[in-house]
C-alpha cells in the first residue's frame, strides 16, 4: 500500500499551522499498542520505535512492524511526529515523568486517566480506542470508536486527522466523559465476560459443554443491536419470580462468591422493574 501522508492545515488569525504525522513512537507493547501499531502500518504510517520495559516484548512488536526496539526511555527517538503512551494505568505517571521532552505530540490511550497527566509536554492529548483487545485476535480497527481530547486546538485537529484514517468513528470526549465511558465499558465487556466465566464453571461442574450456551449468547447480543438493554431484559428477576430466585440461590450454596453476585444483580433488576412499573402505572 502506498504511503498515506496525514496532513491538516488549520488557519488561525495570522497563523498557519501545518501538521504531518508520518512517524510514530509507541511506548508500550501490550494489547492496545499491538493493534494500534498494525493499524498505523496498514495506513502507511511508520512506527519509528517501540519501547517496553522488557526488551523482548518491544522486539517482538517492533519486528512485526519493521521497527526498532528499546527498553530505555532515555534512548527514545526525539523527533517523531507522535508519541503514543500505551501502558497500564498504574505505570502511566511513572513513564510520563521519565519520558524526555520530545518534538512531537504526546498522547496516552487510557480510558481512566485525565488529560493533565501529560501537561509537562508542549503538545499533548488523548487517543483512546474504546475496545477490548487481545493479541491473539484481529480486530476491525475501522469500526472502533476513537475518543480524542486535547486543550490545544491544533493538536486536536492533528489527532482527528490521524484517527479518521484509522476509524470511521471518531469522537471528542473530555476527561470526565471518557472516565464514565470507560466505566460503562467495564460493565459491557469485562463484567459480561466474567459472567461467562461463571457460567462455564457451573456447566463444567455438571459435565456440560460451554457450547450449550452459544446460541443464547448470539441471541442476547443480537437483540442488543436493535433493542434497548432494558427492553431486552428477561429472566426470573425481571418477572420477580421469588421462588425461582430462591431455588437458584440454593444451587449456588457451594459457590458463595457467585451466590452473592446472583443475589445482588437479581435485587437490582427487581428494584428497577418495580420503579419502571410505578413510572408507567
């Protein structure tokens, strides 16, 4: 694929600002960094360098995108156009403080950390792809919502130009909106996935295959594509079927942690059902 030069010209009073994002340094080599690296390269953008605390991790990702690797922040290429910090939230502050001053825009990909964590740099922002990533599974990056933030208009414009080449869904979210979106994403993905962990364990305890639930999973998520989640809600708690809920809780006596989850979620559904009925009565 021929190189695609990303260019945005913004006209301010008495000022012409030109941004070309052609070289990107990735600081991190995990799931997000890996998928972002391949998306960038697919659009003709050069990954100039990959950093990771473990050199072997940096080398693995760098090799896959024809780049160079380092595990020393002091050796980061200083003149790239964009620096993407994609590390665990707990490590973001430390990595940010150790990263030398660079010529390009510095962004992080965290859903929960504020924009201001990068304010020691001249040009900074947030580029948060709202998706679950696993290295072992390819993702259609063009369908992923990319959430942007910057207090600098020219940086935001440059990030929008880049993000628009990677995805068909680019949005502006401030730090509070992004934090809440990340929280909502935890419910949507992480907690939903953990429910399947519980379900699989319960099935396997009885010698049943997890594939038993696959049609149900497909129907559950298919309905959510055209119905609101509450309209799609079914089950004993939605019906306030107290006897069935009691029976289920007894089946979970050997799983006290799962029993507590079942009871709390059921109580929440029953409460919401009663409130909804009162509002419509």
